[in-house]
């Protein structure tokens, strides 16, 4: 009877060893992106947000009202109509050191 050879044993590579070599640059890039995102979130969380109600007066009738001012409004002008006399005016918003300043003029 002829002798048969036993099948050769195939060595298994360590799980993921081949993949890790090729994915290493991508992994480092992903880590850098995550670090950047976490730093941005930390800075954003520690940044104090401006959220104030500022009393303004209609330049036409002198009636007082309040304007809600947030940080994103810095340097903007807002067109509004007076709730009493219905005439329009412009409110100019400036924010300096966390304090909102609003100037009002007739439109």
C-alpha cells in the first residue's frame, strides 16, 4: 500500500496582524481627529455664552421693550417694529467683554 502524506499544517497569522500594519496610518489619523474634536468641545464647553435681555426704547414713541441678545449677534443690526406705535427702528448690537450694548435709531 502506498503511503499518503498528511496534509501540511498551515500556520494561521495572528488575528488582525496583517490588517494592523496597513491600517496604522488611518488609525493615527483617526486618533488625531478625535483629539482635535475633544479639544474643541472642551473649549466650547468652557466658553461663557452671552445670553442677555437688554432694555431699549423706541426712537419714535419712547416705549420701552426688551431685546434678546446672544453672542452671535455681535456687530449686527436688527430691524424691528415698535409694538406700540408700529414704526420701524434699527437696533445695533455690539458686545464688549461679555457686556451687550445696543444703540437704537429710527429706520
